[in-house]
C-alpha cells in the first residue's frame, strides 16, 4: 500500500503557526516536516510550511490540506489535478508531483482562518512500487525446431515508477544486455514493463530454460518467472508449447 504521512498545524491570529509532527517514518524514511513556529498578519499572506523528507527519490501521489475535524479539503492534489478553495493554494507556483515542498499559502488571512490545520501526503514509497509476477511467452509459440531464432517475452504491470527486467539462462548467465525493454505509463498512472530476449539458433545443446526477474526503481526484486523452450521431437510429429513458471 502507498505510504501516508500527516502533520497537524495550529493557526492563530496574530498568526502563530505551530506544527506538531504526526507522521510515521517507514522503512524508506519518508516523513513530513513542518516549520515549528510561524507569525503572520491579518489581511496578509500566511505560509504554512511543510516539506516531504526522504532518503530516496519518490513521487507524490496525493496531497490534502484541511482543517482538523473538517470534512472539506482546502487544497487537494490527486491524479494530476489540483483542486483548492478560494484563498488557499500551493505556496510553490506551478507545483508538481516531484516537488517535495507541499506548503500551503493563505492568500489573505482572516480571523475565520484561525484553528488547527492538517496536511496529509501520500507517496509511492514502500509496497506501492510492487510489480505483479511476470508472465512469459515466446515466438514462435509452438512447433519450435532446432536452430530456429526464438524470441521470449516477459511482461509485468503495477509499478508506480519505471522498473527493470533482468534475464538469466539456465547456467546463471545474465543476458539482460541482449534484451530490449519498453516501459509505458498506463492510464491509471502505473507502469507496464515489456521485455524481449531473442535466442539465436536455439538448440538442445544450448540453454533451453530462461528466467526473467522484475525489479523496482531501487533494484529490489519483486517477481520472477521461468520459461522453457520445448522443441519438436521429430519433424512433423509432436508439437510442444513453451511453458513458464511463476515464482511468488
């Protein structure tokens, strides 16, 4: 699941802004930090400072600012769209999902703005980057004869960031440099990975079993599958399909 952190802030007039850190740090050390004290002026702009702190590159999926106990959001970023109440906006002009400064700007502070505010953000750290177990197939799919070029495909979906696919033969040789990888962002803002490896003049005497492993953007393996090339036993008789095995 995506990692969610939050921070609660108090806004008083003449404005005193205190941030009580309430977010939890995950194994990827993502947390939300806010300025501990802020003084503002009535009828002036007020800045509620909050920044995402992390030891690795992450992408922000959602940001929500609201009053503590309130249902309505003052500012919300979700699925590439910003929605905000009049008088509230991101402090950074042209803010985007790679910007770790999620501070809120009150454009014209009023007495009615006093109270407690809460900022919540969600990133693609942790389990959110998990790719599904890969599936494998080949071309030709069946009736494979010796000394035929065989292209093996490995596909996976579900990552929030561009991942990698590595290839190995049955002897443990890394064949990744000989493979082609295509990564595409899908409509649901996830990534699909498609890789192909061509075995030139495949024979019984060479490697007939190949595996592919799927890795997230940090190189951590998240899935593995194995594929065996099954050749025609004698010309024109037994036709066998290649077969693959998933490892979960």
